[in-house]
């Protein structure tokens, strides 16, 4: 499994036909092995598995609902294209040589596109046509490869290309192969459609059906990543397909991540004029994320929760890296798995009924872990002395208290999220969006600390006290709708109070405002101001006007508005406490930010530098250990070349680098007193060239034209 060649290239070693027999190890045993609290590992694994299955099921349903509109539009477009061809209306809608094309704008969240195209292909096969093929740019580097992928995807057979190598041709001869051309596809399509249109045995076609033209299913070719395709290959394929439109009902779907102008940049007018393009816009990835967060995080029905810092990391990765909701869900899955793997008390992270049952089955070790929780310690400190002793010594009493605290925690979540939605409904329309435009921003602020102590919250309450009646009533009605859907006594009482306030606002509309003139006279400047005045008189007059405004009698609407804002403020102060204030919140909330960053925010450059600096750790070879700054002659060539290049400046002389390398390598086999020590032979020269090529591939050095026989260094420092 090695090669002595020193030329640049890729060497493929085929695996031996004999495969090792792997031990059949279940996922459960992997989970339980070495996890914290293995005695309860089986129950935790089952809970984790059930929660993730629930997430996957609801995610699929949510994905279908979000993309239903655009997928239905695409299906209708494909049906219209097929129907127009069938009834002879094709010439009236487009030229005979034009190919119907749907330009699907999906956005830059490229990792999510596979799910969209998978759903689209399934719907097309179920409702429109069985002839659908999806293409990716990495599989279609040349026109022959593109044609081969199209024919193999549709015909489900081996396609022979003229200039294939001997091994591929031998494999093709084993199976029945066909020639790679659209003529072959046309002949196959005619045969397939004739077979499908034949009458079933024992039945005759009605004579009236022969008068109607037969509807033929289209052949749909989906280009998943249009921007990545070679423009020349795409142009040639479209030109060839335009010659076969009369015989083959083709239809294209372009998956575009950037802009519709991509088609104009990739295709000249002579080619794009052969396409009849219709634009389709998909749902924004930010809207998709908001829906996912609302479904899985901002709900009391899903017991697993994230702390503010973990949620902030996942959202930051979404907005600053890939805009992928799919990767956001993978991050949520990682947090879920880590929580149940590392937290023995996560056995209580489930629905209320199951959590109360599991609390009665806690052993002494689990109860000791509960006593060590910071939130439980704070709860114990607030109790009387006798109760503190019972909680710390009596296990049966602690189980009863745990059940009570679990009920309190579930009640807290049941009241927290409706109150959060009400506060967002009231403040999201305020100027400058002081508490965030999205509800997740308000949720993060509430998780961070007491929201009513924040300056933005106080400013938002002041703005609410100046809001117009129409806007305030609309927001209050939205709050009433939110509270009506919650099955909680506390929220029902709050809903009744809110509806009473709305009734009082309606009564104000029927009442006659008898004091508009008083407001006008108070707000209008006094008429007896002297024409000429000094600074003292002006200040005195302004102070009198300010005092008159303060002493002004509030109108009935202002009194009711202030009362409404105070009601909302009281609701917030009662239910929007941060989770750290709740005892036993650790059983539901995952807070390990470092673990999430380590797994999701990869730093390959740092890992590579550490590996090159400390090969003994990665290769598990103690003989490679050296003191700081020294070099081991037994280390891999790339490690020696890397450490030597750290001693150089911006430009590295290749000959000096080679001499230093030969000196280090010779130290292992040649006596320093011999003449051959440090001499460069062909083998050392070849090994050095290969090491430099590997460093260039990793991005540490690059070729330069500033000096002959020099390379430029691209990084600074060690690991």
C-alpha cells in the first residue's frame, strides 16, 4: 500500500475482496458505554431516540407545508406544458423549438436544496410523469458525461461512451449497453409510451377517446446546482435538446442559488432564446428558520431546551456560515445527544407524566446529583432549617419535593411562551424594534437576564404608553388570540382581564370626547408672550408651560392605556423569569457552549498545524517526542519540512531549505563526522519535493516570481 513514485498525482489502491467482519454493535451500547450514569443509560437513550424521531417526523411535515406553494406551482407549470403539447396549443404559447424551463430560486442555503429537489422529484413522479432525472455539476464535467447521466437516470441501463477506457467497456459488455445519444432516448421514449398507452387485456377503448389527442408525459431534467455547471457543456446540451423537441417532450428545471441573471451570464442569447423560462421563488431561509424555532424551541410541548448561549451559537452559525436550516437541525440534534449522554438527570427531560414517574424511580446516586445542582442548592437555602435537613438527608422526602419541582418547572414553561408571544406582539411593531424584530431575539434577551431590568424594555414600555389607540387595540387582540389557545388557568385569567380591557376600549369609541378644546389650549403656546423677551423670561415661560402639561388631567383613553401597559408589565414580571431562577432547570436545559463550538465550528488550519508540530500525538509514537523547538529525524518528511519553514521569513530559499532538510534526515543514519553527512542524494531530493508539494497543497507555501528558486510563505507562527 505504498508507492516509490515522486511525481505529483493521485494513487488509488483498491481494497481487497476479503472484507473484515465487523462486530454487530448496537447504537444503544455505544450510547451507554462510558456515559455519565450508565445505570440509567437505557432509559435516557430511549428518551433521546423518541425525541429525535419526533423532531424528524415534524420536520418533514413542516418542510412539506413550507414548500407546498412553490411545489404546487411547479406541478401546475409542468401539467400546463404537457397539456399544451397534447392539445396542439404549444405553438400558440411558444415557438416549436423552445423548451419549457422552470427557474427555481432557492437561495444560498445550498445544503437544504437536496431536500427540496427530493420532494419535487417525488411529487413529479407521482402526479405528472415517471420520467424525471436529477443532475449535479460534479457528475457532468463534459457533455458526454451529462448525456450519459441523463440516459442512465431515465432508462435505468448501462450507457456506453465511445472513448471509455477498457475496464468500463468490459463492464458495459457484461450488461446490455446502449449508445449515448438523444436519438436512443427518443426511440426508448416512443416504445415506453406506446406500451403504457396499450389497452389492458379484455377491454376495448371507446371510440370517442380516439378523437382526443393522447397526453404524453414530459421528460423532466433537473439541474440542481446551475451555477456550478460548465457553461459550454450546458450550452451544447441545450442546443442538442432543441433539435429533439418535436420528438421528445423535454422540460428543464434550473436550481439557482444566487440570482436569475445567472442564466443570462451563463447562456448567450442564441441559446437562452431556445428556452421558455418561468421564474419561481422559494421561501426565504430566514423565514424557514423562524418557523423551525417556533415549532421546536418556543413551545412547552418539546421538553428539551437550549440556554441563551447555545441558541446564540447555533443561530450565529446559520447567519454567518451557510444559511442552512438542515445544519441548524443537526446542531440541535448534537445538543440533544450530548445532553442525554452527559447528564444523568436527563431521564427527567420528558413529558410531565413520564417525568413524574421517573422521579419516583431515582436511586440514591441520582438524588445525590440533584443535591449538587446549583439551582437546587439555591432552593434549599431559601427553606427553613428543618426542611433543609430533610432535603439533604431524607431520600423519600426529596423524591416528593422533586415531583413538586417538576410540576412547577412544566407550569413555568406553559406560562412562559404565551407571555413571550404576547410581549413580542406588542413590541415588534414599535419604532427601532427595541426588543427585536424576530421573536427569537426577544427569547434570547429573556433567557439572558430579567427582561424588565433591561433598558430597551423600559423604553418599549414608554413607547407603548404613547401608542395610538388603533395600533394598540390591534396588538391587544393578537395577544388575546394567543392566550385563548393556552390551556392554563393562569393564562385563562389573564385572557379574561385582557378581553375586559378590550371591551373598555370599545366603550370609549361610543363615548363623546368632551374635552378636546382643553387639550388644545394646554398644548398650544400662550398668546400673551411678549414680542421681545430676554433669556430669563423665555426660561420662565417654558417652565410654566411644562408645569401646565404635567398638571393636565389625563383623558379616559390615556388612563386606560396606562392601565393596559401596567397589566402587560405585571404579566411579564410574573412569567418571564430566566430559566436559571427555576429549580431543576438543568435537567431540561443544555448549556455546554464549548462542546457545540468544538463540533460545529471546525478550525482545520489549527488542527493541521498541531498535527504537523506534534506528530507523536497523532501517530501514537513515543519515539517522535522531542523537546520544545527541536526536530526529530524520525518524524515524517512533511513535519520536518513544516518545522524548518517556521524558521524562515516571507520568502524561503528552496536550496537552503533542502540543505537543512538533508541535515536533519541524515542525523538518524549517518555519523556527523562522515563525509556523507548532510549530502543531498536523489532519494532525499525526491522526498523533499514531495513534502514541499504537500505543504503547498495545504496552503502553507506558494510559488513566487519575485526571486528565482524561492517560495512565499503564507502563514505565520506555529500551532
